[in-house]
C-alpha cells in the first residue's frame, strides 16, 4: 500500500521578496492618485507661466503703441501739431510739450478756427506741410512749417496758408516748447 502524504498548506496573500543588489533600495511606491495630482500641478504651473508671458507681451505692445514718438524734433513737432490742430486732443498734445510751453499764438489760431466752424456749421480741413530745420543745436531745434487750412464757404473752398516757427527742446525726448506765427 502506498502511503500518501498530506499536501502542504498553500500560503495565500504573500509575494516572495525579490532580491536586489547590495546597497540598492527598493523602488518607491507611488500612491495611485499622486501621479494625477502631479500632472495637474504641472499643467497649472505651465498655464500660469504662459499667461504671465502673454500679459508681459501685451503690456510691451500696449506701451509701444501708446507712447508718443519723441525720438526726433520733427516727429515730436508733427505729433504735437497733429494732435493739437487736427485731432484737437489736448491730452495727447500735452505729451509732446515741454515743461513750460509758450504756445499762445497757436491756441488763438485754433480757437479762431473752432469759432469759424461753429458759425458756419461746417468743418475745416488742416494739412501740415513739410518741417524745415532753421537752426539746430544739441539740446534745441528751431523748425518752420506751413499749415494749410481749407474751409468751405458759399460753395467755394478757401485755402489759407500760415507759416509757423516752432522750437523743440530735448528733455529726455524731444518736446515742443515755443510756437510763433511768422506771417
């Protein structure tokens, strides 16, 4: 008769240990939700950096568009005349003026044009001619310019031309400081 041996008990739930080289530890165990959180934090960080970069670019573009060009006496003078006479925007015109400007003759000229337009019930057109340099030093420049205004009256267009002398000074950028009528 054959003798049977009872079967060895089965061990459940236990995984045999893996052997590793001496000095090398077991790999860290990452909890199941930790990788998802890490991915979300990284995505949020990258999005925040992109938004900050976009805001920076928008600020630089806005500043470059809204800052008046005062790099040369001609550009500052032309910017002033365009904003003061054509657009009649005193806020923008003030950005082109020096600290203590003397522009009373030009202010009187503009007031007379506005008064005429209100009386006639029509608008006039202004053309600012070529700027010519009369005298220039390192810190100030004297320019002359022809300003033409066209006004419609009784079906006719009248053209009036006036010559002006404009002094621009360098105050951390060129600015208009004095305006005198020549004719």
